[in-house]
């Protein structure tokens, strides 16, 4: 092989003329987030048409209210997933303890209480992020441990009792323009913010790159741990916010309020097409996932199906979503020649 | 053809007292095998016979098709055309392959690893004592007689793991044994041991297919040689019919000696010339006493086999492995305690040897890959500007001869050569003072290789210091102005590539002595 | 020195368990009462069984969240079906369902090459839902107390048949890992899946086996628990999951796979059981005990990697003089 032969080398064949519609469809079907968004929209329309009682203002308001809080937690969690650290299993615990923080500080005013809840979440997230990012501990085990420690502390402090906030949190119960509750607005705003950060900022790009291939990121001199730390702080802050908003509904805080937030958020992230392997997917996907799951649950209830059927549905949905995202990501990265 | 004429070679061959007549019984026959991966033809109508009682060396440059051929023989890869037959019959159809990449499982013990390859994994219980005798024999043959069978493999040093790999091949009890670069990281004593083992195996009637880059080994050990180039067999016959030069010529093609680095005009003023000074650099046991100067306007290559430390020098320059002694001075700045992020900040960019694992983000687009190390440059106030990213991608694409119209394509769908260009493009986008590349064209087709060489030489002419590690002598000729050869962790010599012959270089990296 | 590599964590865990035992025995005479030992062994046995099942999955390089749902589900099935169709049938049905969940987990994870974490979240939600479906919104009870009483009677004052059954299963699993090819294969797959697959090991089957055992053990735990409580309640048993993970990790099992042994897991379970029992005897609230559990887990997780490298280094150095090259993966 010498320069003579090399000079005769083939240049890449010119790309076939792109047919815009075909290209667009191809790109959409390859993008799992888009599929979920389309599916959600379709199901929404179908529900409006076929499910009795779905398309009423009361029902839709209740639906969006319940979806918003899970959605906020899910959007935060998705950043951890995108950066390649799987999940934080401490979301339920963080939400629960945040309700206690909010209720305890409600007497200083609703906004300061909310700030405290968010700050608490951010701090708790930061500690976990430090362990997972800087010390390299396993995210699952670390967050399981963190959850146990948080619940333990909170149990000791509150004696397991309900904390009744002494103040007026109704500012968070208002509706903007008479229709959109504050919580829903918060969900919407945060989703847009997360989407924009992920898509357009340097930080968001770093999150994606570290999630896609941490070794390749290191090769170009990027440190992973600050990015991982950020992911956990953001997720923690969102969990704190969700807890604060939850608590504001009743002015109370207790450990039971964490409920199924954790698994609901994970379900939303997975169903939303965010790949558990990291790198692919967008926080909007998690938001859409939350809406989809909430939507299905709501429709099933209206159709007279019981709680357990909902759960079984959710479970199957997660499995389908995991498999679908798995197939898609295997195909994408296996495409090298 | 008598034995005596084989003594022409470098070292006396140890042979049995019995006059060895080259056997004619064929154990394994490869007939007209062809194989393509994607669009690239890896094997082109290959036919070879492997005979009982013979060591048959398979030679060829990277990408010549040796590994693919043996994978077809071992059944790991299916051929597109042709067949592999066993003329002696089905009882001799067992082929054991000792891979180039270690296949031992780190957290299992030596015993369990051996047991797995003995394929006696049927039945419920692991009869650890029963298999022990055969294991000990195989281990002893590979020079590991004192090894504790319960030792976890991950605690073994690399050399011992390699010997274990060979022992695993031995214990599998096949008639045909394929050894793919089995002595890559071994010391001379260990290599002799392996050779003894190999000779005793063929004396027992087995057929050994031996892939190696080491010319000395070939002439010391092999009864027959087959040379491949670009997927075809270009020469095959008894070792006596070859000389070192004829082998090299076959491997590289007639015109190889004419290959030369293209000349590009420098376009910077000499007083701005960037310089890198390395003084007595050492990194533990990996390498020591490395000193050289590299500068913009010429491409410097570190050249050596796996295990020579040459690849480690390159990694140390970019902060991926620690430096235990010596210094690195870039222009006027002393660099110390380098980590990857730190060396990048100082303007040293790196292109890794493993592009799939470390070089590119397969799911990302070309533009996203290119900007991945230079995000600050394509953003304002922390926000990425699409037009800046596109501009950067386009300009870098032009520099590496990649079609700028394809910058939105996901990198995972590109050919190996294009992926490598993007990997290089990522590094270029950081506007480095120094570009360090580890095996820059591994697994890349000829056309893309030439484009990459041209791009690198152009870079050098633009006042970037280009340092390369390679194990491919043709690459050396086409790309580098200066070559530093290394052997067993120490530098051998430093010359302008035009001042040394291939034989000299090969001798230095194989034997560590100046020719 | 090589023995050290294989048994260090096990020895360490047992030492800690013994130390904790002695500490509590010394500070609280009531600790050594037959009744207390009985209760200690009860909680130890349950934890050891669940942790062992989970450990098998972890050694294979995966994780199983669904056991938090399988345990209550098995209890519900054993009780509900047992009430109508007879207890043996109820228990059999519970165990069968649990094994089926394991098959599903293993197959999806292996066949589609997806992280088991995501899969088992799905099966967790599924099993919780199935649990609610079985309960059907009612309180599920068993009128026949006999089997439950039999299971929990005190033999020689300190141990129950149920605990013995669990211990036998743990020993069986330990034997599987140490003495059979399946055990070697599970460890191989967990240590390096790619190389195992390249060496011809049936990775899918191995993973399914690990998940089935994990499901089975969770199923047995849940079924017998249902019998002894004579009732079942739907929901998820996250507390047991947390403890099982902790026990496994204390015992030297790593989430990355390939490491750890069943005796070590048993030691971890013993340590947690002793600490939990001793503390609650002293009147410590469950909250604090849970806190301490979490703290122990976090601590172990932090020292895990440095601890492993120390052990590895000393094994390396115990061989012939310092070798040339640091083992790198080419």
C-alpha cells in the first residue's frame, strides 16, 4: 500500500437525495421519546372520545394534579438516568421527608418553607451524588442506604407522628388564569426548563456525553463526577419541590406521604423512553411518561377497572417499554461496520 | 529439502534427533474461503492446508485477514463461501483456539477457568480432583507448574495470564491448535518455554497454526509459512524457501519500500515552532529512560511490539498512566502530575486505540462527537449554538477528509475509517498544541488510511506536534518523519525514518539491539 | 494467601457477627434467653434465605427488585388458595408463581440485553398489582392455624421448623455455588459476560436459573410467612429488600458480579439479625435500627473497593517477586 494506490481511494459515495418526509418519519420512529409522545397524544384523544367522564374539567384537573407531582420527580430522576447512573431509589424517602421539612417550617411563610424543602432535597441529593460520582459507589445501593438513613432520621425527629404545619400554604393551591393549578404550571415550567437545559446547554450536553460513553468523555478531558453530582442535586431538588407541593395541599407532613413516588417516577422514566443504559432520552420523555401512566390509570378507573388492574397494567407497560427501548438501543449502537 | 538448509536463519533451531521430514498428512484443509464484513472483503478465496506434526506460521500485516481466517477455522465466524474440511476424519475435527484477547474469566480460579475450557461441564458436580491431573500437565507444559490452582485469575500478572491462556488451549485436547500472538507480552525465557511446548505438541502429531508478528519466532519455530495480504494468500510453502526479506516483501507488497511520507509545506514561522521535550521519562515497570524531542513540522512515531512500553509512553504523555520519573516540557512549560483532564487543558489531545470503547460516541451525531471536547468553543453563556457547532463540524470534517454534508449522521452507522476520522476530529476540535494518537488507523481501510495520514501531516505543518504510537511498519513509513524504537520498556534508537531500513527497525523492536 | 482472597469477606463478616453477639450478650443478660435466641434465629433465617436468593442474582451480575413484591404476593396466594384448595396446594401455587416471575425476569434481561434493574421494576409493580388482585380488596385470612403453629413451634426452645427449612435451602444454595457447574457458570457470567458467552456458556439459561432461585426463595419466604401469620396483605416489602441487599454486600457480594459466597451472605444476615435483635431488646426503636442498617450499608459500600484492592494486592504480592506489568485489559 503506497501513496499511489492511496490516491485512487474511493471518496464517500454522495448521499442519496434525502426525501424529507421519509427522513422525518424514520427519525421519529427511531426516537423513542417521540413515539411515547405520539402514543400519549393518541391515547388522550381516544380517552376523550371513548371513556365516559374523561373529558371533563374536573377530571382533567384531578388527573393533571396527580400527574404533576410524579412528573416533577420523574423529570429530576431522568437526569440521573441519562447521566448513566440508573436510578435513585431514594425518591420516595426524599419526597416524604420534604413534606416534613415543609410542614415544620410552614410557620415562617409558605415561600420560605418551599425554599427549605427544595434546599433540603438538593442537599440530600448532593450527598448521594458525592458518593456515587466522586467515590464511585453503586447508585442503587447508595440510594437505598440513603433512603433508609433519611427515613430513620425523620422517624426519630418526628416520632413517627404527623407534622401539622402552622401556616397558610394555600398560595400553592391557587389556579392561574382560573384553570391551571400552580402545581401543574410548576410541572410544565420545570419540564421545559429541563428539556432546554438538556438540549441546548453545555451542562446538558455533558450529561448526555457522560451517559453515552464515560470513557470517551474522559479521553477528551472531561471529568464525570461534577456532572453526576449535578444530576443528583437536580433530582434531589425536584423531589424536594414535589414534597413541598404535596405537603402544601394539606399543610401536613409525614413519612407515609412518600407513597409510591419512587416507583411511579421510575415507571415514568422508563415508559418515557429514557434508556436505562444512559445517554439517550430526554427529560421531556420522563414527563410524557408520567402523563401516559397517569392517563392510563385515570382511564382505567373511569372504565370501572380496579386499582390492581391499574398496577398490573403499569407493570406490563414498564416491561414493554424496557424491552422496546432495549431493542432500539441495541440496534443503534450495533450499527457500526 | 533437508533440515540443514534451515540453519540459514538467525538462531539455531532445536529439533528432535530424528531427521524430520516435513509431514504430508493434512489434518485441516481450508478450501476457497471468502468472507466479507459489510462491504469490506476480509477473506478472498483463501486456500491453505495444515498438516499434522507441523508448526504452520500465518503471517501478515494488521488487517491482512489472519484473525478472520482462524476465526472461520475455529467456527467462531461463518464464511460466506468455501469450506473447512478435516481429511483425516471427524475425530480430528477438534480445533482449539488460543485467542489474542485474553478469554480467561478474572474472578474465577485458575482451576475453574481450565475446567470451563475442558468443556467437561456436563454432569452436576464439579469433580475438581478428577480433572486436576490433566490440568497440572497442561499448566506445566506452559511453564506454570508452580501455580496454585485456586489462585484467582485477576490476581495474576498479564504474562502469567497469557501462559494460562495457552494452557487452556492445551488442555482442550484438540488435534489442531491455533495460537494467535501467544507470546505478545512474554519475556525471552517464557517465549522459549512456549516454543518447547509447541514443538512437543507437534512431535505428538498435532497441527499448530501460529500467528505472530515476530519474524525471529517464525524462523525459529515454523516448518511452513503462509503469508496473507489484503485478504488473500500471497505466498505459502516450507520455511526453508523464505528469507526475512522475502517474507517482509510478501507481507507488504512489492512497492512497500517506495512508500514515503508525503511532504507538506510548513505554514508557520520557525520561531513559533512548538516543541516537546521528554527527559528520562519512566513509568514504573512499564518503561524507563525515555528521552526525545518532538516538534511541529515533523511527525514523531514511537514504534514497538505490544509489551515494549511504546504504547505506554504515549499514554503517559496524555495523563492516562502515571509518570514515576523524568519530565515533560511543552514549549516553555513543565508538565507534571498529569491527568487526562489536566493534559487536555495544557493543549495535549488524545486519540485512543480503541475507538468503539473510547474514541467516539456511537449514538451521537458527527457534529455532536466533534464538539464533545470543545463545548466551550461552540457555546455562548453556557448555551450551545447550533450554528457554531455546525461550523466547527464542517471545518473539522474538511480537515480529516470527511464529507461535510454528513455531519448529522449518527457515528455508529459510519464505516471504521470514517469513525476513526471522527475520533481524530474530536481531538482536532480542541485546537491542541500536541496531538497524540494511539494506533491511528487500526481497522481502517486503505483509502481512509491515506486520507488520515495526509490530514495528520497537514496538521503537523500547521504547527501542531504530532506523536503517534504504531505497530505497523507501513504506517510508519507513510506517516512518520522520525521513529523511536522501543523494546522491553527501553528505547533502542531514534532515527529519521528515511535513514533506516525495515529490517533494522524490525530487528530493533524484536531484539532490542541496533542492527 | 489465596485462601484470603476467597474467604476474607466471609471471615470478616462472621467475625463481626460474633463480636456483635458477644457485645450484646455481655451488655444484656436477657439476650441469651432461649426465647430471644429463638426470635434471633427466626429473623436470621428469613433474612438469610431472601439474601441468598438475591445474592445469586447479584453474583450473576444483575439485580432483583421484584422480590419486594413476590414475598407479599406469595403470602397472599398461599393463604387464599390454601383456604379454598388446601394448604399444600396453596404453597405449591405460591412457589410456582414466584418461580414464574423469576423466569420472566431472567428471560427478559438476558434475551433483550436490558438492565435487570429496569426489568425488575416492572415485575415489582406487576407482582404488587397481582397481590392486590389476589386480595381482591378483602382481608385475606387462613382459618387453619395448624400448619402455621407447627412451622413456628420451638424445637429445643430455640429454633423453629420454618427456620430450619430456610437454613437447609441456604445450605443447598451454598452447595450449588461451591460444588456444581451451575455455580461456576453463574460466577463466570457475573464476572465477565462477554467472555463467558464467547467461551460458549449458555448465558440466558444461567441468568434464568439465578432469577428463578431468587424468585423461589422469595416465594418460599412469603408462602410460609403467610401460613404462620395466617393472613396476607398486599403491598411491597421494601424493608426486607433493603436488609437482603445489606446482608449480601456485607458478605462480600458485589453488584458488579462474580464476587461473593453464600457463607458470607449468611454471615451478613447473622450480623444484621444480631444487631437488630440486640438493639430492639434494649428498647431501640425500629426507626433507629433502620437508620443503623442504612448506615452499615453505606459504610460497607464506601470501603468495598479499597478493601478489595488491598486483598488483591496482597494475593498478587504473595506470588513470586514483583511482576513486570500491572495487569491491564488489552
